[in-house]
């Protein structure tokens, strides 16, 4: 039976997980750089990779301790090798290669997005195939047709910013702090998710989305209301009321766009049995509820991971490594970040 150690360092979380082919997830542990990065209002790549170098060894030790295992018990080393920040990916990849080489054990490179796509299986092992997966995070917003483990096709993606990136950029505009997504949700909740400003829904014919357009629409709407000065790049109306109204309208708009795109994808693939919603934005209770209702109306099953498995983590990387072991799909020490 294989015991897997998985390592994830693609962005601003240093994460490790221990996964057994027989017993599933034994432990997972991570360090999030949010406190370190929040003063910059986003992720500074050089800060991220330096922090990964500091944290990677203690994070792996803690994951092993929590699983009551030793490094010498590990049969397979798995690591996120793409996509992500080059410097951050390299820390995880080089560390994992060194472990695999020193202990003479196999290595498996995992695509970070494949980790998100199958993250809902950690808690819901019998999600039916085929299904559609909506992945929405700070770096990615895409819809996939998922046919089986490791077998998925991209149906549509963002042409510019990801949904989480739009929340973070609009959050910055409104001086809400970083990351914007969870703060926007709190503000929106206090006014009951009302659609005050009716921001334009992207009406592209394809399943692709554009969230950079939405960010610009919000900016110009604020200018029109004399709430933002383009010349000074400054928020003029700093009232809580405005922040609540923008946040609420924004969430309603993004949920609508997601539903519109899922409807298009469903029409193209009426054979699907379920919809999964994953990635950092899937922490959002309002959007989750909207998508759940969307599925109920169409008699489709709906699955979304708990917040700890929505945001970046190594458990989802370990899960993918688990079926790659069964499929005998290994990498070797020439593994790179491209
Ligand atoms: O998956 P993730 O941890 O990292 C990437 O792979 O990008 O996602 C982080 C993103 C951030 O943009 C953050 O604003 C967003 O997820 N996010 C949320 C919520 N919690 C995190 N967006 C909306 N509502 C939330 N509650
Ligand atoms: Zn991610």
C-alpha cells in the first residue's frame, strides 16, 4: 500500500499532506502568507519564494507528525509542478526532488488545477461522472467537463482576470484590505445581497468569462457617482454604506455570470450528473447557495469542498497523486515547472 507525501508551494501557501491509498487523507498542514503579503495588497513573488524556503521543512515535519509517520515510511513523493509563480514552484519542486532522490523513491508532478478540479472528492468520494467543475480562485476561473479521474476537458475560461483577482482588485479600490473576497462577502451579507447597482453581466456567446471588464465597470460606476477620483486614484466616498452596496452588487453579478456560464455548459453537455464548485471563491456562502439552487432546479447533484479544501492546500494534490499511483503514472527527476 502506498503512502504519499504531497507538497504544494505554487503561490502563497506552503502546504504538505500525507495520504494513504488505503485510508485516504491522514493529515494536512499549511502556512499561509496572507499576513506577510497583506501590506502589499497582493502576492509579491520574491517574498513568496523566500517564505516557502523558510517554511517548507517545518511544514513537512508537522504533516508527518500529525499523521504519526516518519519520512522513511513514505513510498511516493508528489509535488505541484505547474502552474504558479516560478520561484515558488521551484522551492517545492527542488525540495521534493531532493527527498525522492535521497530516499530512492518515485516522484509524481501534479498540475495545481487538477488538484482543485478533484478537491471535492476529498469529502465526497462518490461524485458521479461526467460532471462539470467550476474552478474559481485568485489565479484561475474555468469550467471543465470532468469525465473520470485525470480525464477532463476545458470548456471555458477567463480571458483576463480570475474571479478572485477581481474581488481582490475591487477590494483594493474600496480600501477593504487583502484578500478582498472574504471582506466583500461580509459587507454584502450586512445588506442582504441586494443588487443595488446592477453591474453589466458579461454576455459573451462562449463559455469564457471576463472579470477585468467587471472591475472596470465598477470603477467607472464609482466615478459616475463622484465616489472615486481617477485623477488622484483615490476613493472619495469612504462610507460603509457605499462599500456594502458595491460588495453586494458585485457578488450578485458574479453569481449571475457563473449561473449563465453553467447553463451554457449544461446545454452543451446534458449528459452531466453533477456540478462541483471549487477554488478559493467557493468559500463564498452566497455564491455556493446560488449554485446549489441552480442544481436543485435542474435535478443535478451539487458538491463543494469545505473552505480548508477550497483555498490552496496539499490534500487535493495528494488525492490526485493517489489515483496517479493507481494509474501507474509517475514522473522522474527531469520534472520541470513548465
Ligand atoms: O484558491 P486560492 O486560495 O488561491 C489561488 O489559487 O488563487 O484562492 C484565493 C482567492 C482570493 O482571490 C480570495 O479573494 C478568494 O479566493 N476568496 C473569496 C472568499 N474567500 C477567498 N472570494 C469570495 N468570497 C470568499 N469568501
Ligand atoms: Zn489554487
